[in-house]
C-alpha cells in the first residue's frame, strides 16, 4: 500500500516539476510513517524487557539509539550480568574469580587478579577502612554459617549458629588480613570473600557503560538497585519508589531523580528468617558476628552516575555499611562519598539528607 503511494508520487514527479516540492515532503512524511509503523529507527526505539539474573529480577526500560537494536542491548545487559556472576563475583559458582581466590586461601602464592577484580577489591577494602570494618567482604565464612539466603527460601532449613561457630567464623574474617601486591591477592586459610553486598551495584556500573554506548535514556533495575540513565523524554525527572520496610507492598517515598544516578537499598526485610520470634536477616555485623542491629530497618542511597563504574559499587556498599554502622556514623560516611541518604528507623521515623529531602518533595 505504502509502495503504491510511493509509485504514484514518482509518476507525478516525472510529469510535473511544480509538484516536485510537495512530493518531496510527502515522501518524507510517508517515510516517517513507515518508520513509526515498523518501529524502526527515526532516532530511537523504546524497549522494555525483564528477566532473572544475579538472583533477582532484572528489568530495563530504555530508549535505544536509532543505530542500535533494543533486543541486542537487552542481550548485552543480560550477558554482562551472567559474565559478572559466573566468571567474576559469585562465591557459589566454581568457575568465578572470587571462587578461585577463595580456593587459594592460605596459599603462599596467592592468586593473580584480573584488572577488573583488582579495582573492585581495592574499592571494597577502601570502604572497609572508611567504615572501621562495618563493611567487610571477608565475612563469607560468617555468611555461609548463617546461610540466611537459603533460610529465607526455606525457613525450616535454618539452624541457629552457636557462639563457638560464630567466633570461629569471625577468626577467619577481617579485611586487614587481605593483602594485594603486584596484582596478586593473598588471603589467609579459611577466609571466604563474599561480594553479595556489591554485586548488583557493580552490575549497574557496567550497565551504565552499556547504555552510554547504545541508549539515549532509560532505567535498569536489578531487584531494588536502580540505575537511571540520561534525561527522560519530556524533561521530567525519573520517579523511583523506595519500599516501606514495614509494608513491602507500599512505598515510603517517591524520589525524583534528575539525570543519571544509582539508587540502592539495604533492608532487614529483603532476606531474613524468623526464628523463636526473632528476625535474623542477611546483613551481618562483622564486630559481633550477628545480624546488624543498629535501630535501622532500611537504608537507601543515591549517588550520581557520573563516575560510572565506581559509583555503582559505592552506592550498593554504602547502604550495607550504613545499615551496620547506624545512623550517626552512617550519615558521616554518606557525606564523605557525596551520597544522599534515606534511613527508615525501627520506630518508623525517617531520616533524609537535605538532597534526599529535595528529591522526595
Ligand atoms: P541485598 O543483596 O539484599 O541488596 P545488601 O546489598 O545489603 O543487600 O547485601 C547483603 C549481602 O552482603 C549479604 O547477603 C552478604 O552476602 C553480604 N554481607 C552481609 N553483611 C556484610 C557486611 N557487613 N559487609 C559486607 N558484606 C556483607
Ligand atoms: Mg549493598
């Protein structure tokens, strides 16, 4: 049908010069219609998809550049999450670099690090120092002992660790025992590294790089961790809901985020088990060996995405750290890294940094 119209226009052009101009515009118009009908590029393609990755739900709503293809960009995002998990970060996957490092525990030769992993680990160690060990990726043995991830799925499988077991797990933990030298890492016997607190943030950092190449704007979410990229069409801010820890079907705030940013949340409601009337959750205090208990139920942080890779990891690490450190020290930490902070306290009251308050208005 559209070809017929084009044919008609071509005939007119042969016979009548005056119609040339009109025909040109008509052809352009038809061209635009064809593009709109087929969804092909007139500068962009709106693309939405969701799937499971990194133990959580991954979603993307992106405006892809006209030169790209939405499905390909989505595949790239999925591929990145699989690569990070399978060959990088998961302590449970034998083929991953973290699993190999863990297997090298106690070895005098240590383990040779990829540049990428070395960067991530150095940042994590910096965070450990800044938080006096409240954030510590060397608590893997403790995380394995509590095994909250599994207990959250199957509460009957939960076994309360004994104090001796907790002390033994703490004895093989401690970031200050990790040595990185000449691109090799040395960890002591029994130590287990666990990147669970930063995996989604690292992924979103990589997602930023993917979108920078292929998209005009969009949102990528890995569970409750979110990347906003670019400026939404129409000039409106991105709207990001923060879950109410007291009723996870509700939001406690809706943030207006301008431009690119990482929004991350840690809470005692995400993975937990109830045992003898007590809630045991997955964010552990490396000083006590027990789930952190500092009067906080949920922490959210927003960091700009300007420094893409680093800030994805940082926003994720900061929320875990603040949860463990408590409000006072947590606020100081967030300020140091330029993160806006929202804390939901045990009594339901809410703290927001000034910048966060503006976003929530
Ligand atoms: P979620 O993964 O639910 O978003 P977090 O980002 O807060 O929550 O990460 C929690 C995970 O981090 C735990 O499942 C565990 O693997 C790891 N972890 C627990 N406590 C600590 C800690 N004090 N420091 C670093 N990592 C931790
Ligand atoms: Mg985290």
